[in-house]
C-alpha cells in the first residue's frame, strides 16, 4: 500500500516585524494541521508568500519571486502558490489572475489560510479571501478569530530563542499621506488586555524571557479604560518575564506615563522607536503627520529628561513630493538634535490609493532621493559612532540572539567558541565570542570596541 506523505510547505516572508509575526503564526498553524515545513523549493507542495506593500520595491520582489515560481511550476504543476498579507489585500484579483497564483489571502484572513490551501489541493480552483471594504471595522467574529489564531499559534521565535513578538493592536487610523498601511491592514483595533496577558503568560511558561509588543502605533493602544501605559504596568507583573520592548510609537498625543513606566518598571526596556519622517514643517504637513518638528523634538527632550539613558531610533522618508534642499536640511538638523542611536532612511515611493500619490507629483528625481538617503545616513552614522563609543569600557546586559551570521568558528578557542550576537535593553547590537548554547540567555558583556553599527565586547 502506498504511504501517504504529509504535504510539504515553504514560507517566504517580506516586510516588517508584523509580517514576521504573521509568518511564524502561519508556520505553526500549518505544522499543527499536519503539513511539514521544508526549505527545499524543488520538493515542496505549497509555497506561501507573505507580502509587503509599503514601498514599490517590496512588491517588485514578490513579483520577481512569482516569476521564478513559474519555472518551478513547469516541473511541478501541482504546486500550490498562496500569496498573503498586505500586497494580497491591495492587489486582490489582479494577483489572483497571475498565472502561478492559486490563493490570495489578506492580512485579516490569515486564520483561513490552511483551509484555503486544503481547498485548492482538493478542487484546484483559485481561492480568494480578502476584505472587500478594508476600512470597515472588522466584525467581532473576525476579530475573535484573529485573537484565537494568535493565542493558538504564537510561539517562541525559532531563530531567537526565549523571545516572542505579541501584537497588541491591528491596523492604523493615521492616514499619513504616503502610507498604504491603513488601506491594507484596516482600522486600528486594540486587542483586549486579558487576551494579551494570557498569551504572554503562556509564552513565558514555554521559556520566553523577552516580549516585544507590536503595533503600528503602540502608544495609542486603548482598550476601554486601558491605555498603553496601563498595559505596560499589567504586562510587567508577569512572573518570569524579564524584558519588555515595544514598537512602533507615533509622535503625537504622547502619554508621558509611558516614560514614567520605563523608570518605575525595571522590565521595560529603555528604547523608543519613534519615526519623525521629516524635519520640515511644510513636508510634515503634506505628510499629514499632525505635528511640527519642534513638537516632535519636545517629545524626544521630554523622554530624555525623564529617562536619561533612553535610546531613540527614527525613520525618515527622503524625496517626498516637493521636498527642497532646504526642507532636507531641516531633516538633517532634526537628526542632529534628536541624537538617534540609529535611523532608518527610505526613498519616497508613491503608493496607489494614498493621498500623496493622488494629489502630489513624485517630482524629486531618483538621483536626488538617492543622494539625500546617502547624506542623511552619513549624518546619522557620525552620531551613532559617537553614541556607541561612549559604551566602551562599560558592561551591558545582553539578550543573546544566537550565532552571528558573519561569525566563524574560532579554531583557537575550540569547544565551538563562536561569534555571538545579541541586543541590549536599549536595542544596541552587541557582538562577542561565546558558546552557541548561550542563545536565549541574558549575559553581561564588557564592551571593548565600537563601530557606528555594532558594539563589540567580551564575556
Ligand atoms: N515610501 C517610502 N517610505 C515609506 N514608509 C512608509 N510608506 C512609505 C512610502 N510610501 C516608511 C516610513 C515608515 C516605514 C515603516 O516605512 O518611514 O516609518
Ligand atoms: Fe503608515 Fe502613518 Fe499608520 Fe505609520 S502611522 S502605519 S506611517 S499611516
């Protein structure tokens, strides 16, 4: 009698931390439904592609992957290709009509993905599950199913032992004029605190020591009377949990109690990712960000006043429509004043459906965007190098992620002494030699050397 093998599946993930979390939930839901995870694209039955729409480049990478899958499907015509996440929601039928795509599934329909794949295997028909009216608040039934999905399939990060990511809210209501997120992830909905707490307790029982709370604008978390600061106090009470990080913050209506929580509660890491996007008031207005550069800096100064050793990271978009050299110079000045530990810099990418794309011409030449990107990163690099240099001679507590990808076996040490990588409470990257089995542990590292990107040390 023929042995029926489990169907094999493979996941490719593009985009942000939220997508990484969705991918790990999807992996767990498939393995628990009897599928077998593989890394071998030539031997898989199902390919799941988690997609990002935030910049055009991210979508192009998915399209090129689909092009590659076309060749694979020639030798394996039964291969099922499911595209899920933000791009699936944005492009709907358009993607479903792609010759290799069998399934299109939006971010809010991820709990249905296993069923969609099973249906496609059985009846070979194309399957689609997306929100038809993404800006309508999801029905309580669908929110409950997302919550259950989250609780049932959340786990310790495979590549980051003892760490987990926990969503505290879905969607976004800010409508920054360049941003596609409100149109693909839907309205802002905060998850009930009791569900978040139960989920984290469960994770801690399975060995998690650090959680990162995720949301597009975590600081605007509000569930009935519970604000984000209140939630931090509640999460902090969980025994066995040692570090709590959160991303990303929105620099408007910032509740100072979040900074006070960092002082009151030793588990809250003193790290703030708070994108400014621009330092020019005119551009900030066109971006619909709802604050001026001065108001933004006031929040940063307040944070540093209350929490003197707080580490701050930022995001910037260069080459937004009509951005002049003068506007860009204001961004440079803001970076210098904010003294970020690091900044992420992106070239403006017009996104269909957003207000900036509809109302404003993408009139900054690509060469200028590229140069501003390089220039802003150079300004940031100097600041990062200075900040990092000040750590030399100090000892930092580090959560060990694992073996550094750039690391190599140090033969002199034998005993598998290798280069490890981890992060401090301020989210600084720390590299040092140690045994690979330290992954998932906290360890004190003496910092001996620093570059703009990395702190190097000894244990
Ligand atoms: N073009 C370029 N960068 C963008 N971001 C969001 N939308 C766009 C866009 N259309 C950047 C912002 C945001 C980060 C996640 O991506 O800086 O903070
Ligand atoms: Fe996009 Fe603005 Fe929402 Fe962030 S806050 S996800 S940039 S709309």
